[in-house]
C-alpha cells in the first residue's frame, strides 16, 4: 500500500525521514542486515538477494492491506517497519474496528543500534500510518526474549495483552501513543 505522506523529524542533530520504502531504496546494506538476522524476523527467504528484496518491496506496496516503510537518517536507510492489517488483535479491543494495524520493526544498521531508534520506528510507523489511513488501533507480536523490541513498543505506550511461554502481544489506541522525548519538530508532508 502506498501512503500519501512522509514524516520528517529530528533526533538530536540528525535529520530523519520516515516514508514508504521504494524499490530503489533496497541496498546491499539492507539485504546484508536481513541475511545476518537469524532470529525474530519470520519469512526471510533463505537466499535473500537485492533482486528478491526489491520484488518483495514492490509486492508489498501493491498490496491493499500491507505496507513497508523506511527510517532514513541524514538520507541513509537504517531501519524498516512493516505494517499489516490483522483481525487477530480484534479480540483484545471492546469497540468496533475493521482491523488492527500490526507493526514489525527492523533496525539493520549496526551503527545506529543502542540509540533507542526502535522507539523512533514504532512511533513513526504509528504516526504516519494513522495520519494516512486513519486507523486507531495498533498491535505487535514478538518473542518474549526479544526484550529490545518489547521495550520499544512499551515505551511508546503499548500495553501487553497476551503472553505465553514463547510469545507476547502488545496493543495501543492511537490516542495513547507516547512520542519519545528525543523526537523533535515532527511534520507530515504530502508525497509529490
């Protein structure tokens, strides 16, 4: 799904843009990051390549229910967020909704890890998607041992709604979204 806006903001002295990922954004660094990710991301093809990832991005953007966005810092892609429509999370809310937008985040650039950018990915995905699609409910699932991911979602205001021996799920209404304190000067701009 194409989104009609991009989000711009600052983190410290870094200029950030969060927008849909274009096929031309797929880089060797991005694909290498996918190859190195042996846990937590499901459905990575065994022989992922630049061409296979470009096809994947193209297919996602042609979907009516899914999208994939990138976090660019000083014009460099450092992470992605996939957003999908899901009915699974409807069981956790008490108000009518067609679907819950579920989010998966991936910060592949190791130079940017440890800077709390997972929080920025979560916040930006919700902020942009809500303002483009007007969805109110957002969810995520992760393995319980994936503490950095869980903390990223909880720090943005998500509540844990499910837990078993291996997995947990979190949920939030847009009205409860907490913007990380290090994000400043956020704006939305229409895509030309």
